[in-house]
């Protein structure tokens, strides 16, 4: 899934929150922290948007 920024999230989603979430902790960003751009699954994308209030 490719995403383009549309607007900022209402609530920042911290790395701590990402690591604590079962869906998000498997993101490549968490496992390979040097990635500035990493792919997301649809479930990860939806969870990030929900956590961020978007």
C-alpha cells in the first residue's frame, strides 16, 4: 500500500505506542529502525490512522 500525506494526525503516534500495539510492532520501522520510509500492511495503516485520530 502506498500512502501520501494528506493532513497531520490529530494525535501523534509515538514509537512507544507502536511497539506496544500487537498489529504495529511487526512494522519494518520497528524491527529495522534505520528505515525512513517503510511499507505498511493495510491493517497497520488503519491502526495508525485510528490511533492518530485520523
